[in-house]
C-alpha cells in the first residue's frame, strides 16, 4: 500500500470517528435525556440503549489517537520514546473508560478518565514544545489546544461534566485534524497572515 493511500485512510478514519462520536452524543442526549451540566458522558455506557454505540465510538477515538500518535512519532522530535509513552498512557486510560462501567466501579472509571484527560493534554503540550524549532505553526497550535484542554479539565472539577468532556473531545479532534491536515493547515495560517 502506498503512502498516499495510508494518509487517506488516516484522514477518513478520523473524520468518520468524529461523525460517529457526534452522532452518539446527539442520540444519547435525546434517548436518555442526559443532563449536560451534572452528569458525565460515560453515563451513556450505563444505559442498555446507548452502551454499545458509546463503547464503539470510544474505540474509534482510541484508534484515531493511536494512528495519529504513530504519525507524530515519525516526526523529528527530540524525545520520541517519551512522547509515545505519554500517548500510550492516555490511550490506556481511555481504553479503561470504555470498558469499566461507571456502575460497576466508579472510582476506577474516574481514575482512568483522569489519566486520559491529563496524559493526553500533556502529550499534546509536550509534542508542541518539541516542535517549536521545526514547525512553529503546528507547535503553537498544539500548545494552545493543550491549554484549552487544561481549562476544560478545570471545568470538570467544577461539576460541569458533560460540557467539559464534549469540549475536551472536540479539541482533541481539532488537534487530530491539524495533525492529519498539517500541510493544508499551515497554508491556511499563512493565508491568514500567521
């Protein structure tokens, strides 16, 4: 398989993952009337009507993160192994979130979610810091997105759970889109004067 086909598959997978995640949110919100300010999105995994689609969408997100973190480790980063380790820890946390139901073990589920949120944010920030000299536009974008992710994590602590999680996941997809469309993104920034 040639490189162009692989890049195309990565792009389509991330786009499909985003569409399925958004569809899952809309379906789950209307199907179970989840209050967005007081409940975690993982509550979708506790309902029979939404469990399968919720776990499936999380697995697609995990696959997107794996694919795109592999792309990042091909870049000229000083600390490739550490960067990969940080992404793997985040992936491990999200994998546990998908399969540890809140009703069975809420503490372990919340610890896994915390691991994902924290390590994914750190991974993106660390990637941005390492890219400052090589690709300033992507580096600054990564750092800004990780800061916004950190802010959404802070809102999680203030019990605005679903809204914070949705904003975190949207930022995550935004960063993934920037990574897979990096050439187009840099052209857009140049066009805008950055």
